[in-house]
C-alpha cells in the first residue's frame, strides 16, 4: 500500500450525504484514561468516517465534548457491566463498525468479553479489551495487540507453546508461524495487526509487512490513533484487511514526517492527529520520479497465499 491508495480509500461521491461514508462507535475511556477515546475518535474522523460516537463514562464524556466538539458522546452513567454490554450489542447495530478497548481498563473485562463474543458487527479490538480474551472469541474483527498483548492472547488460547519460537523469530518467520497456528481465528473473518518495529498484518490468505514508523511511535496515544484510523477506514470500506493495512501504513507514515519536521522525537500522538488533516497534500506522487514512488510502495508489502478450492479437499 502507498499514500495514493490510502487517499483512494478516503474518497467519496459528490452526492454523498451525512453517514454514507461510515458511522463508528467507540467504546472505552475511564477517569484514568480520558484522552484515549478522544484520540481514537478524532483519528476515525480523519480517516474519512462521517460520524463518530464515543460511549464512555459520564465524566469522561463531558471532557471529550470540551476537547473535541466534532465527536458525539453517549454518556454511560454507571460502570461497564455485563448488563450494559447487552444494551451495547443492540446499540452497535446502528453503526458500521465499532472500536472497543481504548482506555477502558481491566475493570471492564466482563463487559468486553460479553460484547466481543456476542456482537456480530465489524469491530476493532484494542488495548485492555484484548487481555482476557482467547483467539477463539473473535469474529469479524481487526485486533491490534503489541507483543505483550499477543503473548497474553496466546496464553489464554492455550498456545503458549509458540512463545519460544516467536521470541526468536524475525518478522517473516513470525508471520508464517502465526498464520499457520491461528487458522480458526483467521477463518472466522478476523485480521491480526501485530504492532512492532515492523507491523505484521495477517488475514486467512494474505500477509502484509509495514515498515513505516519510528521509535517515537512508542509514545502514549499513538496506539489509540492507530485503532481509530482502523475503525474509521473499516466503517467506510467494510474491508478488514485493507483497513488494517491502511491504518498501519498512514499512522507510521505521518510519524515519519513528524520525525523529520520536529527534527527528533519531540512529536506526540496529538501531532499525528493534526497532521492527518494534511494527507491530501502529502507526497504528491504524480510529480516525483518513479523510483521514489517504488521506494514508498515497498514499505508495505503484501503476500497472498493460495487457498485450495473446496472441491480439491478430501
């Protein structure tokens, strides 16, 4: 994937009406982590999604309203309980895609578990919402763990025997090990976006490697921006793999631009949000030599695996 392809995902018809380019629901936030859902929500809007609603505790919602009037809030008066999760499953039907987990804390484990297992809608699952889950629990989801969260998922899935191999593997080997051992997860219409120095994006028959980004991306909030971009693209395109690859690429691409502009690692997550507004004027590939275009395209490489037809299976 390259910048032009990301821009194409963000295009819209001249006759578009509000909501036709995606409606996203973001569930998360807590008194400790107010900024997570705000960053994710703004990133979803920057990805081209028309409407973003943030379901979060009442005090957090008022803070989000003040910080970002572009975001709609659904104020949760009580804790994230299983009872509330049942209501949220029904509520999610009104949206094209849902993001759950940013800033929600482990106090909401039961809420997250119920929602993720019961909601058939397209989802992005991030942060604390991943930590009590097993790979068999997901459907129609992009999950976005970093290395530690991946290890927790593997332990919960009784696949911790893979950990020694994974810890010693390079990105290519790691991708192949995971694709070969997470077949049920991947065949259940899920995509794994593993964050790291090289992001690995896996579907049932595709592998993508994204090498945009830099050491400055370890700052708090950059993961929330990535998850927000993913749900924004997903609400608009309804394509799990493309949305995951686009989010990974553009998050790192903007981070790389900020590294050059700030001349060091002074940039923060909200700087990525601000610079996402300049995507349309970034990297005017049509006016640069072909060699430079190829260099940028190579930063995200996608490998397709052939899948045997059902008639050949015995």
